[in-house]
C-alpha cells in the first residue's frame, strides 16, 4: 500500500543545532506540504512543493527550508533550531496539478528544542 | 489572504447528542472545502470534502457538512455522536491565493464525548 512516512518520530535537540526531518511518500504525488501543529494554532503551513525543484513558502516559513530533488521526498531543515520551533510536524501529500485534492498525512514528528 | 475560523475550540457532549461544528472561511474565489479528523495519538485523516455540486456532502462515520456560499460557511454535523467520535476536528480551505493554491486549516475543535 502507498504511504507517507516521517522520520524521526521523536527528536530532542539543543538550541542552535541544525535538524532535518525526513518525509517520504510512495503515492507518487506531485504536491507535498509541511505543517506544524501547536495548541491554539491548529496546523500552520511551513513550506510546500508542487513538483520536483519547486518549493514555496507558507505562512510560518522563517527558520525553515525545504528542497525537492525527487518526487518522493521533501526534507524539512531547521537551520538553527530555536525553542519556539518545539512542535509536532506533519508532512502531507496530495495529487492534482492545478487543484490539490485530499491531503494524506504522515504520522508526525515531535521535535523538542531545549 | 485566505483564512479559516472555527468558533468552537472545545465541545463536550454526551453520547447520542447532536453535533454541529462551525467553520467560516474568508476568501472571494472558488474554494474546495474539507473536514479532517485527528483521533488521539493519530495523524489527520479526511472526513469529507466539497468540490462542487450538491452543497450537502456526506462523509465517513455518519458525518455530513453543508456548504452555504452566501455565508462562507461549511459546518460539520452529526445527528448522534458516539464515544469513539472523541477527536480534534479541523476545517480546511483550498483556494488560489497569489497565483498558487494553498491549503489553510482552522485552529481545530476538540470534541469530547462522554459515555
């Protein structure tokens, strides 16, 4: 069965360190998204991609970067982790070129920045 | 810019009670509307969606939602809730914004159903 997997599922890091969260999907979807989920804020869009070599900033992109070198993967990098980036991160994908459809979510990555 | 408002942050109901969760969005163009559910400890999954056609859409587990264009609303309903419906519910809008389509979520509503 097609799926979307995130790793690591849990990570503790220190302020200032670089962290990369992996996201891999086997749906062959063009569209991939990264969200963070925080109490009181719901899901907020960090970055998204509509295809290989395409990346776009979401509403809370500061301090994060992504790259899309193939269809399957969209790693999220925190250049210099800050305590404000402690959160649960969800990767998602969807098919459709012009109008993204239903989102399929990964299990989430819980990041703690000390 | 698009925005989604969910007015109820926490809802507590007894089993068999009826449920209605409000969702309003701010956007002037054509939108696609979704409700997602997140059961405790799990990832989000689609409950139902509206793209076009009949404004009353039915989803999984007895949920339905009505799109009222004039009110920019897409409220979620269920006639009789069960304990297993305890979860967080998110309304989402997908529409064109500054040339690209973006998926915007509301802040979520935590539903607790008492057995």
